[in-house]
């Protein structure tokens, strides 16, 4: 028996598309994936362009076939045999067969940097880390939807008690900040950085600028969302930096 979706959910999705803001949903229960279909349908109706693509991330088990061609072939056979009707059809199977979905292990999420999707689905909630969240959410376009599939409320309540160890990158950044704390003007600027790579980039920029010969060229490349523009801005903020800065998109 089909149940009508709360109208406030549709309104939330439509408002997100209008304001170009991402909308986030936490779905609790073993049948959460079925609601992904409904949310994607609402998003498809709200956007003007093509059907939104999906990034589906998980730890180890997808609990469904990721082979889109295999799914489509099975559905086609059922249709030809007259076995797929409005009463027997699986909405999720149709969704998988008709939607551009990229499946990705959490361990491989670095490969999706630089890509853009209309919807993000994150399952295996317990396996997520702050880095994974930042990395994957960055790929969702403005107006898109982020869905967390959670097995039980216990998983969600762990957010209040979970403790996270300091990552190796965070330790390196802290050590760099401490070593430059009394060095002007670079110390305060590096202290604004959020990653060790960003900190090293600022140090490199300012080292090149300190020569004051305008003969040095420093090129910085990285995936989207890694803080390149911020690093460039930090180094430009120094009054001891007379160099010229150029920002460009190498894909254009």
C-alpha cells in the first residue's frame, strides 16, 4: 500500500533547488533505499535540466547489483513476458536502470573529486569520517540532495558521543604552525590554513615572493575543494608580497 509523502518534504526539495542550496535527509530503517527513489523523483521534477545524476557511496557491501546493464536487461525481459506491471514492478529496480548512478567505495572517494552530481547517497553511516563527508558532499551541486541511510537511531545518536583521533595530516599541520608561530608574516597566515598541503603552499608562495626579483614562478594544482584559492589569498595578504598572482581553470 502506497503512502503519500509529507508535502513539507517536497517543499523543502523545491526550495533548495530555487535557492541553489543543498538539502540533507537522514533516513532511518532497513528500507531507506526505497525513499531514495521518491526523493530523486521530487528532485527531477523540481529541476529544469536533465535527470539528476547520483553518487552512491558505501563501505563494502552495496546490497544490490551495481551493474546497470544487467538490471536493465532483467527488467526488459520481465516487460516482454508481461510480468512487470504496476503491481509487481520494483520502483527501486526501475530507478537503478533509468538513472546515471556512480557507485563508489568510501576508500575510493578521492577519485570523485572534481565531479558534480545532483544527488549523493551515503550508506554505512558508522564507517564515515569527517574527511569522507567533506570530500563527498563537495561533489553535490547547488540545489542537490544529500541522503544518509541509517540502519537505526542508535547510529545517529553516536554522533553525540563519538570521539575522533587526530589524523596524521592534522598533526603535521599543527607541527608546522608551531614551528612558524613566531615568524612574521608567515606564521599568522599559515595558522589560517586548514590542511598541511595548504600550509606548505602558502610557505612556498611567500618564499618565492621574498626574493623580490619577480623572476620566480610557482604553479599550484589540486582537485576541486582543496583550498587553492584560499592559499593564494593568504599569501597575497602579506604586505611583503609584491608578486603577481594569476588564478586559472586548466580545463578551459
